[in-house]
């Protein structure tokens, strides 16, 4: 397994002077600087913050977008309790080992926490992890093969929350949008069950996160803003109690929003690049919720959201890039974050 740090070597005082100089130049040129990031705190004892994001760096590479992803993670809005908790585990899809190291280095320049890569980082492993070594210790990792495509692997990591000593298994997936002749529609169902079986074999509290490339509900978001139209079969296989692992899973974002009386309309995680006719008859860029954090029922989702508003700027729909700055879309996906209580 790989474990790498990439800690900053520039003294913090020099970085701070550079930031101040940049702010001065911006003010003199008439450019309004971005708001300061919220004060960083470690997760409370017995809690972790997990994040999943599809960075889309395989087919459309951009170093600027990787930097903006790190900035977006650091500038995430505060939690409902008014605090900003540094991420403890970050799953990144569609990145190479070098890209992951770049994101890690940017995070280590923005956070006081120290992030390290952990687990396998080869190209056939579609889910790669960064772990906050300030708050978490790492134990082991393992990969497994997609049930329909033998060249695709997913990964889980076993970690331990330092302050409480509680162990946690986090599994990462990135299912295909369309398996075509490789098993068709049943592949997502089979892979959901297989991911659960892999986590169940670890004998610890578990969470499955990642890009599932499928909405949860039968009806599209524009016609079902609060996701009440009935669940897709893969979603049932992912959440309902199963003999595969003798547990059930909870959709962290869905559970939190419903318990809090909040709409699901803004929790979408992917925007298509091409205009299409939406289910309500209008023309627009379809937005779907296809990235998820699922937590075993021995865990509790204290809060979970998509990156909202994130890069959802109506002046730049359907495009991916960082022009014009600072209106940067770090991906066609928005990250999902969840604050989870371990006991």
C-alpha cells in the first residue's frame, strides 16, 4: 500500500506575507479578494468528516482545476453548528497518482492538517484516498474488482479516529454510467452488493462513498425536487438490510435533509455539458445527484450536503474550466461532504 505525505517546505510566515502581498495587489488593481476561509478545527472526539469528489482529470486534465478543488474544499461553508471541520478522509475519483499528489500538496498548503495518500494509486484502481494524518491513523487497505469489468478495481481503507480510537472502514466506488454489453443494468446492483460484502468482511463500522453514476429516484430531479417518486433498484440494494453484510445503509445527504425539513433540490452533484429537454418540458443542463455517502446504521449522519452553491454559477453552465477566474468549475461534479458520528 502507498502512504505519502508531501508536506509543505515553505515557512508559514513567508506564505502569510505572500498572501498579504497578493491581497494588497488585488485591492490596488480593483479586484475584490475572495472571502477568508473559515477557521479550521479538527473533528470532535468520535466524529469524522468524509468527502467524495469526481475530479474528472482523466479525459480532461487541468492543473488549475486541481488547485481550485483544494481551494473549494478549504472554503466549504461551516457546519450547522457554526464550525468548520477539516476533512478526515477524502475520496478522489478520476485522478492519476500524480494528480492525487498535486491535490494533496495544495491541501497541505491550505490546511494546518497534514494530508497523506493512502492505499493503492495505480491507474486500474478508480478510487484513491487522502487521509488526514493529524486526526486519523491508517491500518490497511484492499482492492476488489468490478463485478462486470475485470480491468476496473475499487478500494477500501481501514482507519482509526485518533482521539477516540474507534475504527472505521471507508469503501470507495466509481461505477460506470453505462455498462452496455458488459452486464447491462444489473451491474450496478451487483456492484452495490459486492461493495457491501467487501466492507462487511472487515468487521468494523463502515461507509461506502463515491460516484455511483445513477440517480436515486425513478423520476428526474426537475420533476421530483424532494426525491419522493420511489427508489431505483440499485439504491434499494445499497441501502436496505441485507444478508450480504447483516446491516443496512443510510444515504447521509438524504437522511439529513429529510430530518431537517430541507429540500433535496440543491443537492445535485453532476451537471451535463449539453443542453437537453428536461422532464418538465424546459431546455437546460440536466443536473443529477449521482455521488453519495452511504453510512452503516451503526453510524449516524450528523450533517451532509453537496458543495452548494459551489461552482453552480448560472453565467457558466455546461462548461468545465477556470475561465473567467475566479468562477472556476473544478469538475463537472460537485463534491459531497458528510459529518459522521462513530458511536
